[in-house]
C-alpha cells in the first residue's frame, strides 16, 4: 500500500487529533465527576434579595456597580 505525502500528513493529523480529543475528554469527565461530588454550600450573597445595582457617581461616565448586602451591611 503506497501512501502519498498528503495522505500521510492527513493520517498523522487525524490520529493526533484523536489522541488529543480522547485525552481531553477523560480529563473533562473526571473534572465533571469531581464537581458533582462536591456539595455546594449556601452562599447568601448570591441571592437577588441581597444585591443592589447602582451607578458610580465619581465621574460623568456612570459605571454600573453591584453592591452585596449581608445582615444589613455592605459585604
């Protein structure tokens, strides 16, 4: 079986891509399993009730700000 240079390069690129994809897929699956096993803790600052959106008044641009409030104080 004779392979042209072009076919050899295509075959090498295809096999290299397959190896890389297989390696990354197992890595991503292990990370997903580890994330699923972690128990998420309660983070009260993520509640919309504890967030206030405002605007900075230091200049005329009016940059948006998000202030998080926890137990009546700015956190």
